[in-house]
C-alpha cells in the first residue's frame, strides 16, 4: 500500500478515516461540534479536490475559525449570502483532480485524531486543523 500522495497518511487511510469521522459527526453532536474544522482541514490537505480559488477559500475558512474565532453558523450565513447574491463567482470543487499545492508532508494528518470520546476528539481535530493552517499559510500560490 502507498501512502497518500497529498497528506502523506500511512497506507492511504485518510479517506476512509474522513468518511468514518463524517458519520460520527452527523450522529453525535459532541463530535459534530468540530465538523467545520474536520472538513476544512481535510480539504486543505487534499487540494486535488479543489480549484485554486476553492483551496484559498478553505484555507481562509480555517483562519476565520481558528484565528478570528468566527462561529461556523456565521460563516455559513456569510457564504450563503455571497452565493445567493451571485458575488461568489468561483467554483470550489475541481474536476481535473490535479493538486493545487505540491506539499505532500505535513506534521499532522487526520490519522493523528483520537476518537475514544468527544472531548479528546474535539481537541485533536482542533490541534490538527491548527497545524494544517500554520503550514498552509506558508504556501504561496502564484
Ligand atoms: Zn490523504
């Protein structure tokens, strides 16, 4: 088995783990509290799913959540307003499957998140997301 070419996770386990986490987050509100971070951190590490603008958008979301402490509900509304008003003109999801960034090694991946209880889970997702943001902020796109 190969490691993930984008986040470096052992044996490509990141995708299965991500799917498993989404189920957990949708079925248990304690875990769901960090859903916004799970998705944004995963997307920033897996840029082949995104357009360039989409990647920059996800990184900005992480910054708004972690640095500006904006609540997810506020950002969802802001986003919806942008889409509804036609002001968001870019596409987030990429169809070509080419990574936007070339970074393939990260300090933390989704595999570093422990799931034994909601508190540990939320702490670990937050630590993973912070680490992703720190490293992603050093990536310059031309
Ligand atoms: Zn991966």
